C-alpha cells in the first residue's frame, strides 16, 4: 500500500560504505575474525565472481557464509547486528562528545525551519543486518541493503536480497512512489502528483561506481546528487571526475559536521527545494 502523502517531504538517500562510513562494514569486525586482510577477502570474492560469471554482491555474500562456517563464526541476525556496533562513521554523522547534535538532528531541524519534513533512507550494497546494529539505524525511514535468509537454527544460509548498482534505482522509485515493501509492485502507473517524494525533492549521497546509475537518475529527474570523498587525493579526484562527467551536481569531502562544505551544500539544496515548493503552492500547482 502507498503511504499517506506528507504535505512536503524531502528525501535524503545515502549509500553507506564510503559515504557515511569510511570503510566497508565487513572490514571492522567480521573479516578480522576470519584471520584475513580486507584485501585478501575481497580478492577471493572477486575471483569467485569471475569464475562463476556471477554478481559480485552475491559472490561476497556467499563467501561470508562459507568462511564463517569454516571458522565457526556465528552469523545469526543478532551476530550481524553485533558486528554493526563496531562500524565507524565520518565526522559529524554521530553526536559529538561535546554535545553537538548528529547530522540527522541538525539537518531535520534546518529543513523544519522552512516547513519541510526530511526522511532519510539507506540504499546500500552492504549488509542490512549490520546497518541495523549501528547507532544510526533508527534515523532511517527505510534501510534497503543486501540481506540474508536464515535457516531453522537462525543461521544465515542464503542471500535474500543483493543490492547492486542497477537495483539501487529500483529503491529510488520505491521512495519516489511511497511503495516500500519488496513484495509490492512498483510497475503500475502512478501520476506524478500522487507520488510521495518527487525526484526534484530528493538528494542522493554516494561515493563510488556502484552509485553512478542512481546518481545520474536522480540528477536527470531534477533532483540532486552529491559525490563524497574521504579527503585523500585519489578519492577526491574520482569524485571530481563524476562532476566533470555530469553525473552529479556537487562534490564534497564526507564531513557531516556543522559548517562543513557538505553541510553547506545540503542546506543550500534544501533552501532551493523549499523555495520552489513555495512558488508551486502560490501558483496553485
């Protein structure tokens, strides 16, 4: 069922690894328990994908299950959530030790000044169950990420959902239409004025190649895409290239602190969206 349409909603949609968190979520706690380096694990996952001509996301998920079984590492929902507690975040995402509010609290309050409600969404190739174990999980209206099926003992046994660069676009349309359940079809026609969040009131945050189709879709449909980087020269150049290639609207370091370049850009986007909405209301649209 389509949710009740808010009078004015802005959707902020985030990739996770490299966007909100500096590293891949598996690298904080899970991969070290395998007694392997991240480089070794990802090389094995890529080798498996190439050997089977398989999707790389499905390949790494299968490898996680196989390696966990060999090393006798528990992989229930609760175990994945526990792994998620070790994930680190870029500056400003979490509340600071001196009492400064989180990114989510600040940007929600900022938008509210203009009469807008912000909803936050995750669209990630990482593991949903790990994200659900993080201290920011409650900030998201919906978390779309790769996830597992579980056997009668509660053990992860098979991928339930693999989110790759093409499926990310599906979830943008789910957010756009307000049709969130995976078993609900998004293919039926829906007039633009009935959609929960028009693309022009959507902002997508991403950092890598798996985000490019989603970034381009949001930008092409009148929304805003932001390529973030970790501050390193290579990362900054890769983000800048996306700007040159006309795939994103803005580029910024992944610093979510008050007064950062990224925060200022998002605030300007919110102001612009709110001003355009005010004009539409005045014109009776």
